[in-house]
C-alpha cells in the first residue's frame, strides 16, 4: 500500500476550492483500496485452493502461503475495524 503526502509545500497558503479538494483522495478512497486489496488476496487464495482440489498442477507450498497471507490480511483488517469502532465509541462518549 502506497502512502501519499499529507500536504505539499505549495498548498499551505491556498484557500477556497483548490484547498478543499484532497490531493490523494480521502479516507473513503483509502478504505476502498484496502478492501479491494483484501478481496484480491482472498480471491487468489480461493483460486489456488480450487486448483489444488481439482488436481491441477499447483505446488502445495504456494497454496499454503496464499492461505496464510489471506489469514493475516483478514486478521489485520479485523483489528483495524476493531480499533476504528473503539475510536468511534470513545468520540461518542466525549462530553461537550
């Protein structure tokens, strides 16, 4: 995953429509890309498992690596989701 710059040096003094437009996309774009990557990892693992189950020429270690990669990616996504929910609940509990 590529991480872009938050703000370029030339954007510090801009106001109006030019400053309001995010340079690298917003949080929704980042979240969408991450979910797409997670889906891609899962699809790859499923393809390798199906190929192994149907008797195609697939190395067992490639299948196991794909499954472990999928498992780690899903675990990471679950932890990120849990932290986001905790942060939301913390903000919701704040008194104003």
